[in-house]
C-alpha cells in the first residue's frame, strides 16, 4: 500500500494576494476581486500580514443567515473566508464575527482575557457543563486549570491507557462475525466505558451506562439547537425541550451520586475523581463541591463526545479509503497482532496516528466555538465593542484550499515529517490553542489510537448503509446513520 502524496503549501497569504480556490470548497464568485466581495472592507496590518474584514452575503430580512445555519451550516461556513479574515454573520437581530484566518485566530486564542469564553455556544454549554474548565470564564480559568492539571500529567497516561485497553477489549469481546453495527453507538460505548473507568473508582452498571450515553447525545444535540433558538422558545414545554432538560438533570444526578460515594482509587491507582477530591481539600483555594461536580461533568461529557466523534469518523473512513485502510490493517498486524493495543504500542502505530490526525482535520469534534469580547478592541480593522461575539471553526480552517491543498481529500500523508512542516502555522487547531487549549488532547488521542488499532487488528470493516454519510446537527461533529459490518480477521 502506498499513500497518495500531494503538494503542500506553506505560509498564510496576505488577504489581497489569495489565489482563487480549487477543489470543492464553495467560495462565491468574486473571490479574486476584493473590490466586489468586501462591501465593508477594512484592513489592519499585523507584522507581515494584512487582515481584511467583510460581511457575508445572503442575509434574509429579520432572520439573517439563520436558514443556512439550520439547514447546512458546514457549506455556509466554508464559504466565509472569501469575504475576509473576519466576517460578520447575522443570526436574527444579532451579529457574530467569524474569524477565518489562522493568524488572526491565533491572536484571539492567545488573548483569552480580551476574547473570553462566552457567546451563544458556551452560554448554552454551561447549561450542561456548568463552570467546568472547558467553559468557565477567564476569571476562574487559571485557578481551576492549576487544580485539575495533575489529573492530566503525562506520567499518568500509562495507567489510563491500561484501563482504556481493558474497556476496548470488553466492548469488542461482545462482537460477532458478520455483525452489523451503528458505528457512532459503538464509538460512544467505548468512549463511555473509558470515561467511567478512568474517572471513577466504581463502574456504572449497564443500564446506567446506556442511559448516560443517551443523555450525552441528547444534551449535545440540544446545545446546538438552542444556540439558534430564540430564548422565549427555549422555555416552551416542547418534547425536544423536555427531553433536553431531563437529560441534563439526569447527567448531574448521576455524577452527584458518584461523587457522594467516591472513595480512594483502586489498587493504588488514582482515578480522575480522586485527584479532584484531593484538589478540593487543598486549603481555602481548593475546589468547592459545586466546582468539583462541574469539572467531573465537563470532563465526562467532553471526553465521551470528542473520542466518539473522532473514532466514528475514523471507522467510516476505513470503509471509504480502502487502499489506505490496507496499510492500516497491515500496521495493526505487525504491531498489535490480533490482541488489544497497549500503551507500549503507541510509538510504532505511525500510520494509525496519522490516519486519526487527518480524520480530525476533516471532521474536528468541536467544529464551532464562540468567544465574547470583554473590552473594546480592534480586530482586522474592525472596532469590536465590549460584548461583541466572535466565532471560529476548525472545520472551516481545515478545509481552506490555500492552507491544505485539495482539502476535501483524505490524505494521511500530509502528516509525514517531510510534508507536515509545510502546513501553515496555526492552521490545524482541532483542540484550540493558547491558554485555553484542550487539557485532554493527549488523553483523547491516546484513546482513539488504541481503539482504532485494536479494532483493525481483529476486525475488517465494510459499509452496511447504502446511503451517503453526513454530519448530524449537534454541538459535536458526529456522523448520522453510519452503519457498518464487522468481519473477523483474527
């Protein structure tokens, strides 16, 4: 098997010098002529770059760009870089400013005081996550990160990985030859098992595990739906609103019950909850009970959704990219050999790692994020008053043809050492950057790598759907109706 190679480009071009896009990214006509595209053009010099701001076309009276964001947000969002590096989008009477350039985004992400966690997405996410580390404002972040950082120390990864491998084996042991499976459900089952085993000293029973997976999926679907819903409609007793409220309450009841009965880590192994309990006893600056619960819910939900997304899309791509998949199977045979992958195998799973890196480029679990401006500031020549809302999308950046040649093409070879250096700086941001970069990045990628290597070591996958696989409208990017069939290899 040989991976297809392409030509990578380096550097982020000046906005006025961009070439017309190639591939399938739906940029509008007029991309070459900024005079015709930037109706409200403003520029700002930053180092060697000139950043431009503009306004997206196609806003409808009263509702703005809401129809595009409801029906097919990914096509709409990937059209925005043609309008500028900072593009104004209307959602009803509100406006948000979409950051479409990696250099400009880096300015935003490293200045988390000015560009604070907030805006519609995180305001809704806090309904589920509370003030956990992923969603808390700048004023609380540094203290909380210091207290929970020990749980993600690299020295703990071998212990976590052992539990990850056990959970992967537990799920696969129930599979049978020629079995059809829902790939997202399988990925959620693996991710939920890993989350419970690494976070809690006690396992959840099978019924609670299944209910928890369901609650997480309902909550993530509800966050995105409520992101686009007027506040008044959120309070109506519709079936969707009642289901969301029940799922959110059930998640917190489950976590509260676990925290209440938490004891010491098993066999000298400290799970994440034990570490947080220790942080709660760290004097007057330690975690309060509410903060502890919020951290557990945040890590639990974020860990499940990010791993499930990456793994489900990777399984889909195994069935779609047959030539590359043959190399994946060969690597699993050589390194894992029919058993379950272990922490010690990770350095030799090179193609598996690059396969996942490219999967997350095309399908980043967190595909859109918002920030709120805390004080008047200028960005890309535009004055942003305090309270303004910014948004950015790894999905958009990862599919820009001037940053990633032939962006719609799945190409793990992009991440070979001699080609990865050509990826423009700050262009690959599936886990964010700056002070708020995801604390669980290594934790997530370790789970996904072990799971993908274990599955391809024992099972060959084929499609069982017969229809195009598209993303579901959720706060996390997941495939809708992804049905696969398992064929035993070992």
